[in-house]
C-alpha cells in the first residue's frame, strides 16, 4: 500500500470526486449506486470515484452534522 497521502481531485463540472489511494493499474471494479471502487491485481483498493457528488451540498450537510455532534 502506498504510504503517502491519497490524491483527491474534484471535477466540479462533471461532479466527480476521485480519491487515488495508490498508484497502480486498476484491473477490477465494484459499482454501487454512484460509487465506483477500483482494485489492483492483488485486490487492493486503487481508487474511489463518487459520481454526481455535489461538494457544496456535502459542505452544508457537514455543518449540520458538526452542530449535531456538539449537542449530542
């Protein structure tokens, strides 16, 4: 596994959040809803892509969750 930090890229126009966990060739993928997880030949996660990801909506939801966490 790559010991470095994951690389995160957001394509606002395409609404795709991509998280590269390690630099490797993807040979298999799992698709569940708007999420795609890519695996290398050993079964390790290479990349996670979230499609139709609205970063602004995520930020608003995160604020609500933070307020809730302070109250709870």
